[in-house]
C-alpha cells in the first residue's frame, strides 16, 4: 500500500506524491552561487517545480512550488 502525506489533502493526496512534482536543482552556471558554496552547485536542492502538460500542449514548468500542498492537477505517482 502506498503511503500518503499527512500534510496533503484530506485523502492524503499531496504535491510530494504527485507525478507533476519534481525537485529543482541549481545549474552549474548559476551566478551568483548560493551563499557558502564555492564549488559545483549542480547537486544543491533549490526548491520544487510543478511540471504540467495539458493534452496536445508542451509542458509548462511552475517554479518555486511548495513541497506539500494540493491543486486541481494532482495525479498520483506511479508505484516503482
């Protein structure tokens, strides 16, 4: 059975277990670099993105998304 987030919607649906919700990382050419970082920034977590694709359209990325939340585009991640 899939574990659901207790911070999400009443049925456990949450951005953190949505197919459209992905991690955002800094790009190696980010300038200025995050405070306290001298080397490569590619593995530093920057935030969350909601990547939504309407039928027949190319995907749209919404940056600065919350880790937990809920919207009308929720789609449960597939079990691995």
